[in-house]
C-alpha cells in the first residue's frame, strides 16, 4: 500500500507550523491549491487532493467546496478515487445537503457492480448518510442483495436494511421475511446483522414482535452452539466464542421474552447455562454475564434463575474493577423496586461505594443507597449519608440533600432526630437545598411544640457561627422571631443552658439584616422576626422600633413595605400589635406545600418558578406566611385555608373571551364602596390606580357558591403577571379554577376572569381576603382587600 | 446503536471522528468540545463510563490517544469497551505496533478499517481475520488501480 506522498507532505507542513496563525496560513495556501486542482479536468492526483481536503476538514476548517468533487469522484471508474470519494461523502455530505441527492444514482449503480468491494463502498455510504428518499429508492435493491449474494455483501446489506428501517419505518415489512431466513446462515457476520435487523423490526412494531417470537428456539440453538462449542480461533476473545454475537442474541431474547411466559420458559435453561459457564475473569466474560443478568431480570424467569442473577450482581459489587462495580449498581438500581430484599443484602457494600474516589461510582452508590433506606436501617444509613454529604462532589450535593430530606420525612424515628438531621443538612449543604425546604422545616418545627426551646437554641447557635447559608438563616430567623422568649428564658431540658440576653438576639438579627451575604428574602425574614420580638421581649422595644423605622427608607421595595407596615403597627395600631404578632398556630399538614384548592392540584412549590417567570420577587412561602400574618386581626380565630392560583401550568393564554358572556352581564364598572348586602349580583370590590376588580356570585347549591372575579385595567399601560390569591375562614372550602389569563391590556381592552368555587357547609359568616399582585411599567404592585359579605340571593 | 466515535490526543486535538447519525457542523463541533473537556478532566484510574445528556459515554486511553464512544442507553457498556479494544487491535495489526502518528498520517486508512468493522452504528463483522483480509484485498485493488493508471500514462 503506497501512502499518499502529497498528503503526508501537507500533514507534515501543517504540523510543523509553530503558531495557530502560521497553521492557518499553510492551510489557506493548500486549500487554494486544492481548489485550483478541482477546477482542472481529469488529473492523476484527484484522490490525493480530496484526501488533503478531508484532513483539513478534520482540523476544523471549512471544506464545503469539496462536496461536488466527492460527487464526481464517486462516479469515477477507478476504485482508488471511488474509495476516497465515498469517504468524502460520508464526512462532508449529510442528508441535509442538496449534493447528497446527486450521489443516489452512483450508489444505485455501484450496488450492482461486479466487484464486491465497490458494492461494499456503496452499502457503507448508504448506511451512514442515506436520507429517507434515498432509502425508499434503494430498498428493493438492498432486499435483493440480502437474499442472493455472498456473505460479505449479505452482512453489509443487513446493516443497511437496519438503517433503512430506522429512517422509513414502513419498509420494515419488506425486510421481515428475509430477516427470518437469514437466521439459518452460518457466517457470524451475517448472523449478527440478522439479529440486529430483527431487534430493530421488533422494536418498531408489536405485531412483528409477535411473529418473531417463533424464532426463540432457533436463537437458543445458536447461543447453545456458541457457549458449548470448543475453541474457535476465528471468533475467540479471551476464551469466549464471539461475545459480540452472544450479547446481541441475549438482547433479542430479552425483547422476545418480556411479558411472555412461553418464550421465557424456552430460554430458561440456556440462560442458566450461560450464567454458570461463562468465565468471569476478563471484561469480555463479564460483558456477557451482564447482558445475561439484564435479560433474566427483565423476562418472566423462574425464581431460582432470578436469585442466580442477583448473586452475580453481588459478585460484581465486590469486583476490584471499578467499571464492574458501576455496572452492578446500575443494574441493582433497576431491580431495587421489585427485588428489594435481595438488594438489601448488599447494602453494606453499596454504602462502602459511597466512599469511592470515582464520581460516577459515587453517583450510582448515592442513588442506590437512597433507594435502600428503610425504617429499620434509617439511623445507620443517615449517618453514612450525612458523612457523604459533607465530602461529596458539588454536582451531587443537591441530589443528596433532597434524597436525605425525603428519607428523613418518611422514616424519622423521632421528631428531634428529624429536626437535627435537617439542621445538619442545612449547615453542610444549605446552599444546595430546594426552596421548599424552608417552609417544610418551619411547618415541622411549629408542629413539634415540645421541642421549640431546643430548636430555637440550636438554631441560634448555628446562626452565631455562620450566616452564609441562606436556608439555615431563614429558618433560624423565623424561629427566633417566634420563640425568642424561650431563648431569653435560658432554661432548656434538651441542651445545656446558655445565657442569652435580649440584646444578643437583636444583635444577631441585625447582623443578618446588614450583612451583604443575606439575600433579600433572608433580610425580609430577619425584619419580620425583629418585629415579632417586640411582643416577646420586654426591654428593648425601642431598639426594635428604631430598627424598623430605619428600614422604612430602604431601597429594597419589599423590605421598605414591610418596615412601613410595621411602623404603622407601632404608631396607629399599637392596640392590635399583640394580636397580630402572636404565636403562630399549628399549621395543618395537608400536602407538602400545604395548599388547598390549587387549580391544577399542584403544590405551592410549583408556584415559585411560576412567580419568577412573571418577574415577581417574593418568595412563595413568604406570601403564604404573610397572608397568615395579616389575617390575625379579626375576632374569629381564622385558620385560613390558602389557595394560590398557578398560572403557567396552562399554556400562556392570551386574554381570552372565555368570560366574555359574563363580562356583558356585569355591565359598567362604577366605583362603589363595599356594599354590605346588595341585591345586585355583582359588586366592585377593588378599585385603585386604574385596576378594577369586580365580584359576582351565583348560588350553586345549599352550601355552594360560585364566585367570579373579573379584573380590568383602565390605565394606559400594560399590566402583566396579574395574579389573585384568596383566603377564607376555617370551615369553608375553597377551590380556585384557572384564570383566563394573566395580562391586562390598557384601556379596558380585555379582562381577566377568575372563578372560585366556595363550599360553606357549616354556614359560617362568609368572608374572603384577596391579595392582588401585578406588574405595571416594570414595578410590582401588591394589594390586599377583604370582602366581609357576599351578595347573595 | 452507537452514536459517534471520537479519537483525540491528550491535548484535545481531534484525530478521527465518525458520526452515525446526521448532525449539523455546529452540533458536531459542540459535541467534540464537550467530549474532550469531559474526558480529559477525568482522573487516571476512574471508571470508564460517563453520562452525557441521554447517552452513555465509554472512553479508554491507549497511549497518547483517547477513544471515546457514545452509545444509546440500552447498550452494554462492557461490550462497548470491547468494541474499542477490537478497533485498536485491528489498527495494530494493520499498521504494526500502531501509534498516534500512524493515525495522523494515514487517517484515511483508519477510516477504511473502521468502515469494515462498524457500520450504521452497529458491529459489522465480529471476526478479526475477516476484517483484516477485506482491508488487504481493498488495498490491493487500489494498487492495481494505480498501476493501471500508470500504464496508461506510459502509453501517452
């Protein structure tokens, strides 16, 4: 074989270039020469020129001007030119280029060439870049070659057929009968191609799969031949006879035996034989064993065989080779749901793999460990998992943290343990936890009333140490705000008593408020906590007052609003302050996000991304908590059930005319004060800054009421992100349907409607508090209204 | 099926690229960048399997070259390692103690060998001897061809 001298000289020249710039210069010169050569008529060095161009292409430089040359070379009668031409076609052309169609004819001709190596070039190129049209065109030709040619061509035609079937599924019917007959061939290459083709056909069409089930005995026969045959020099790899074919047949058997008793029975013996006889000292043997195990676990195998398979995986887990351990864990992951006990036996080894150096192995071990946590092993597993969390690679931290939380929630042996675990996670990986952890933890703490003292002490100490982990700081602030009095009292059964003065607490909170590490949400928490302490502690109320008034001119809108409200609470509503800031009631545990009546049934945690999309800066949990806060003022101990509307789950609905009919009925929207009891079915409940909200009711049943809220915008700016949240008294059930949209175009062009279904079985005095949020001219507006009576008939 | 096979040096220079599904040039470039970064960042004795998007990446280092094979999720990773090894054996037999320079200066031969071993993302021939014999025969055909041309030239 004579190497292409001009090509090698060019490669040498390019490699000797010392800088990128020099290399570009050499390549530009070469490309210019190549282009000139292409334009010349037939000359001897054509294949060398194209080869040079392909080299340049591999370095990353543009080579599209060679496409036509490929087409010409493919049509050449010379084998050397055809060879490079087809290589060029595979590298430079793909089905998206127009030039690829031009080679269809050449391929067609070459498929029936007298020389099998030319045929092979055509087949290879077709299988590599044949487009759907080319495939449809040439499929009959491929079928002919599949049936009547030598084994060299047959094996290539089989893989070509696979490509065709992948591109044009209908042509599967054309190849099915031929594929079946190919299984009788002796040549391994053809057999392999046939098995791949049958696998592809079965994968696409269930009817074909049913028909091919009849081939199971033949496949079993072939496998047996491979497994028990003696040494065959042509196909032997480290003592295994043709492992590639074995693995392929096992995969096909898996597809055929899935969900089918008869087929699974027929292959039982064979699988047992392969599993026991295959030598597992080298990777090859393990590859075959691995495939066997996957097949056994996927078909309806008998229990003895399943046990054998799991044992093989257990052996893999103890293998020195990291790859084998990785494979074992991947497979165990698949069966941990169905064969849980069998996998539990290997828990020790799996947990050890958490300490492996390799990141891939660590990831697999983490997933598997989390799946193996149960009520009996929770304490020991959690120790290991927490240890892992402190040293795990950053990309696994979030997954590990959320896994730990789930496990802790399901199997916590005691409340204190649960809280400790969560705190531990927050201190080690606080930055990587999901956002709903904070409200979840707060709920947990509130519900564990006997541990309030312990918790607040622990959190206070954690806060003193480190204020960079936002989730931890938020929870700590909230707790200090709620239970600050317990902190000052100093006595606590669970931990050593520590003397904490009121000033210390306020110092801690102020540090959080002023630190540049604190996010706006965290600062909001800290400010509210400071405010709450004004009722819990006795001496430093003035200090609190001054802190709060400072923030009345803060740049952050949210903080400013809160500070102003709290200031008002000090000045005008001081009589209400105690009631407003009293201890939080126990939050009813409904669902992870404790929502009730979300329109699409999704919990609050889904709300966060929705709000962010609409440009709302508030934390969803804060809104929930704030509504709780603000509802404290009335005589009835309102246990509000909160509903929030999620807008995005439905695709962005432009202001539709879904409520169009209702709008007509509502007529004009005159500004009327909140009417007490009007006979009119609609009333305006809110009108400010051009935004108007009206309400109309319709009695559905004895206790049911359908309320329709309609919003409109009479300003001349567009309003976006319009959302409504509602709260009702304790015994009333609330269900909010999806709103018609979330944007209000200016000048009353269109309206947004929201339907709310209320059920008042105890016939309490019906009230509703509605919070309106929207964005106008780039700034967010928030307002709350209370509806004390509904117009009813 | 296999999606692509890449060979690159320890400095990240690409030596061979075979794509088994159609992709735009830009996508190819991005994948090459991603693969080289991911694989070159691995520790020396780590696991040879990676996850990338919805594919499994199997890589192995032979001397100064990294062989990187991407397969779909249902493929057998251990067998993929064997596929890479088989290809290296074929190259070794052909070039005699193959090294990176052989692949650089005779890249088209490396492709021809690959095209006799794999096709359409699947294994084409499982016997080493048959692949070697096919390559030898094709080479001889190419030689005959050139000598034919040479003869033609002689006669004007």
